[in-house]
C-alpha cells in the first residue's frame, strides 16, 4: 500500500508542478499546491523552534508559531480552492490525507520538545492512522473516506497545536494548552471509533456485493443450463427412435421436463434470495 501511495504521489507531483507553472492549467493545481505547502512548512517551523531553544531567541519562536498557524490555515484554502475551480482529483485526495498526517506529526514532534504533553496528540494521530491502514491492508478494494468527525477533528487539532506555541510565549496559556491536548485526544479517539464503524460498513457492502455477484453468476449459469435442457428436449423429440415404444418415448420426455422444472425452481429460489437481500440492505 505504501508503494502504491508513493507511486501516485510521485507521478501526481510531477504533473502538479508542470501544470501549476502553465497559465492555462494553473487554476487546476492551486488546491494541490496549498496541500503541498504543508510538507514544507512543518520543517521550517521545526528548524526555527530548535534554533530558538538552543539560542534562547524569542523572535524565532514567535516566527515559528506564526508559520505553523499559516500552515494550519492552508487546510482550509486547499478545500476552498478545489471547490471553486472544480479541481478535485485522486492525487489531491491522497495528497491531502498524507499532508494532514505529516503536518500534525512533524509539528507535534516539534511541540513535544517544548511540552511532553503533546506526545498524547501524536498518539491520537497514530491510532487513527493505524485504524485506516489496517483496514486498507486487509481490504485493498475498500475506498477510504473521511468522516464528518474526522473533518471536524482537524480544527481542535490545529488550535491545540497553535496553543502549544503560544504557551511558550505566555505561561498562562500553558494550562489551556494542556487541557486542549486532552480534549483533542478525546476527539481523536472518537474519530478512530467512527472510522472503525465506517470501515466495517464498507466491508459489509463489499461482502454483499461479492455475494450478489456470486448469486447472479449462479443464476446465469442455471438459466444457461435450462436453455440447454430445452434444446436437448427439442433435439430428443426430433431424434426419437421410431422403434421406441410410446411408453418409452413418454418416459424419456417426462424425465427431461422434470429436470427443467427442478432447475427453474432453484433459479426462482436464488432470485428471491437476491431480492430479499437487497430489500434488507435498504
């Protein structure tokens, strides 16, 4: 799965940069460029924070906080731009998922150097990632979708990350930041639970689709076999040996008709089962 994501990311990124620097296709890639910026911004904030801690330089820490805040806002810009220019794509979906996790992870590592409480935030993101990856590895055909809770979770997460930086400037905000970490962790756990439920529903749909396809295949096979029996009956009528007695001819034809009736009965039962399953799913 990692290789698949990497290949999509690599090929999509080449196309993104090529189209972004072309006037005719620039708008199409604006949303993806906003998402891509979240791969660069956390590294800048991490470097500035480390330097500020080593040199005890407050302006660098403030700059790191402001840049991190801008990185959080880009998550709003990419969605708004994608809707405005109708530029949703598979690459964009993959990029958005990767950059969200990457951004939260790197900034979380950065903040955990300042406040160990932020290791809880990293744990919450790791749990969500583990849930989605485990289902994707087990059911490769399953389409991963964001939940409403998952989309909402980004805002308390980004606010908590911002408070982590601000708490280094104002000690009063340290207690608020710690409370925000706990609240965000609870939201992360709720997000993981909703993803488990959502993924289980997707798995159920996949299994139902497989069962329906199997039943339809069996119905088609039975239908084909019934037609073959009808053809066999016709041929037998045309090729009945004149030397056979009427009783023997009647017995043979009756056997063929009985086989057709049995097959058609099975066909009807399977069709009814399929209809009942569809009605129960609804």
